[in-house]
C-alpha cells in the first residue's frame, strides 16, 4: 500500500428491527432472519387468488397499462418475489460507485487528502513558559521602579519646597485655622464665637513671614524651621489648665488667696516653637479661660442653700457637709515669677468630664437636630417645634426651657464620685473589721457618670452555698439598697446608715445559715421571728431569733442575733422524769428546765456557724 492511502472496507447495510429501547437509551434489536424464515416471509406475499393468464393475451401499450393501473388498481403489490432483494442490491451498487469516485479523487491528491488525524501534542514547553513569565515580570518591575523613582523625586521636591516656601506653609495653616486678610496683614482666629461662646476674649493672631531665612535649620533638633511665624496675644501666652479638687473638712480651701502651682509635667512654650504647636497651646489657654468664665457666671446666678463663692481665679461650692468642691484656673507665663512647679494632686476624671461638657455644648450650638424646616427659627429643638401641633401647656414649655448648667452638672458628678468613694471605704472597712462572716463586693463595669451599682455578698467560711446578697444603686444624693427578699431601703449620703444596714444584714445572715444547717442535721424549727419584742433593745433596727428542737425532743436551742448586741445562744434541757399515778399522759412526764446561756468564746470553732454546728452535734450525742 502506498504512503498516504487509506484502506476502506465495504460492508452490507445491516438493518435490524428494534424491539425495545431501555430507560438508559440502549436499543434491543431482533436477530436477523435465517434463509428459510426469509423465504417463508416472501412466500406470504404471493397472491394465489389472482389469475395472470388473462392479462398475458391482451397486448397493450405501456402508457395505457400505466393509466389503467392508476385508475383500476390504486395499490399494486410487487409482481416479483425477489424485487426487494434486487432493489437493495441496486442501492448497494450505487453506493459502491460513489465510493469508487471518492477513492479516485483521493488518489489524485488534488481535491482531498485523507491522512490520519493527529492529536494535540502533550509536550510541555516549561522553559518557554518560564522565559515568558520572566520577561513579563521584568517589564512589570521596570514600570514599578520607574514610578517609585518619580514619586521619590516628587516627594523630595515637595518637601524642599514646603520647608522653604511661605505660601505652602500658609496653605497648610489655612486648612486648620480661620484666616482673613485685612489690608496687607493676615489675621487668624481660633476663638469659639462661631459655636455660641459667651467669652469675648480676642482670639486673633497675626501671621507674618519669618525673617530668619539664613538660619533655616534648628541647631538643637536638626529639623528645618518654618518660613512663617504667628504672633499670639499676650493674654493667651503660656500654659493654662483647670484644676478640680475635692476637699474634706481638715483640708478646706482658704478663701483669701489661692496658691498658683504649676504641674511638673507642663513647661512654658518657647518663643521659637513651630507655629502649629504654638496655636494649639494658645487655643487651650483660651478654652480654659472660657470654661472658667462660664462656670463663674453660673456660680453667681445659681441659687442654693449654701451660696457658691467666686474669689479671683477660684470657684468654691459645698456639695456635702464637710465636703468642698474647688475649681481653680491656673495660667502660667514667663512673666509670672510667683508660680512654683510642683506635683499637683487633682481629679483628672472630673476635669476631663468638665471639658467634655463645654465641648458638647459647643457642638449642640452648631449641630441642630434634623430635620430643619425652612419656616421656623433655626436652633429650635424637635420637641419645641412640635409644641404647637401637640398643644403643650405653659408648664410644659417652661420645663423644656429649663436645662442644667455646666456647674450643676459637674456638681452632680462630683456628688456621685464622693458618694461612690464613701461606699467603697465603708464596705472595705467593714470587710476588714468583721472577720465573720466574709463580705465580698462585685462592682459593675457598666456605669454612668451619675449612677453605679455594686453587689455585696455575705458568706460564711465552709458554707458558701448559702449566701446573703444585697444590691446597692449609688446615685448623687441617695443610695438605694435592694435586699434578697425584695425589700428596698433608701439611704442618705451618710456612711453610718450604710454601716448599720450591713450590720443588720450580717445578723440576718447568721439566722439564715442556721436554718440551712438545722435542715441538714435533722433539727426542727419551732419558731422564728425577725422582730423580737423582748430582751435588750437594739440601738439600731430590731433583733431576730430562732428556736430549734433536737431530733429526740429533749433539747431546745434558742438563738438571738442583733446588729449591735451580737449573737446569744441559750439551751433548755429536760433534766428529770418521774412516775405518778395522777399524771397518766406520757407527754407530761418530762418537765422543762430553765434556759442557760452558752459562752460562745469557749466553744470550738473559728466562726459562729461552726460553733453552732459543734453545739448541735454535742447535744444530739
């Protein structure tokens, strides 16, 4: 066989009748007929009732015969039994002829080429791919390096121009501060007049071009200096801060004079300081002066039982008897030689809160609650805008206009801070001086500036499963105590009331733990009272008592617990019995004896409940 030639096999068409098609698409065909079966099938096609002799003697033309067949016989069966075989052979001959023509055309190689179909080559060109990736990475790296060099060059030019260009520095100054030009002078303003400030201190500073262009590098720090200078008013120079102190009776402030002390952490601002830092320090001085001016104005206008006093740069007010709040404005500059640098002890939390109150007031002045109708005055709150449609009365409108001043808010926060500190000290002192039972506290971390809560647990050593809980809600002037049984007590700011309440809870806890112990040991509770009307009177509250009976019924234990008098234990025994013909009921055979007090100091045990357990176990034996 020559090269390029393809062998073609010619086979007969296999036609088999399909019997069934399964669900998966597979066809089930009938087997081909044998020669005898095929002959029988063809024989069944012969019509033996038709007489063909009549048609043999009638010569007719082919055209007339076809016309008669069309008219007389619309269906003419095959006249020759092997007609179907002849037709199939004819079709096969036609296909072989066509295939022969195709082979001849392929041999000439002009119109068609019959070659083997070559599949895709699986050869991996790893080296070519790596080379292409390397070239792509090199080109991308070159673009990035070129962009980096351009950015570095641009940054160097910008930094050099920024440090040496007056207009660039002026543009940076304008981004953070308000500037205006009056004639040939550039003036700036950092006052709080735009946010509703009532302190009309001049917050204007002047911006000039620096004259020290020859010495543009700082000799100490090595950093380039600015090309512009700011001139601050003399009353805003230096360092200022607002100091808040809470003093008790031995440390009350002297109203005649106030010693101005400079904190050791603060230092005066040098004259050659960078303009941004200098403006921030000056604005802080203005803020502190405005804050103190607002507090002083409110202290004079407010009416209280003990008048607030404003003396020089100090505001003094009484929050509790023997507790004083002092707000001092400290301003230090280079001209004041009387100021001493000391470590000042003051309340940082209240100072931060006071600054936040003034900043919040300024924020509310310029940020009004939305929406903003165009037909009402700007600045009205949403509640006041709805006063007309809702039909508010004059009393409602008056209540809406009454707002707490800054001084009232800081006094309320100071009261809460002092009261919370008193509660801490009282509970800690009692936990130290009262060893039995143990007192533990759990302070809530979710508190506000005016409210806080603490949970006090009273437990006995070895019997922690039974505890007495007490929740204290600390406000500004009062303390709300909620006991475990739901009773609520309102206490004042005096620590003695809280101490008495805790002592009463301790006395109640002793009886509660004894009830728990009696159930475990099988003793019977005969009587229990939280308010005993006999015996020594308690100086605070009332005493509680409980009477227990032994399992055999021959011993009685009576326990009396008071907040001030402490715990007392009494025992009653049935010492003798007798036989009599008069008394027939057996319950009258035992006569009661007298109660005797037990010396608790001589009993074994570290705590009161352990001593009671030892006593009950001894009486049972």
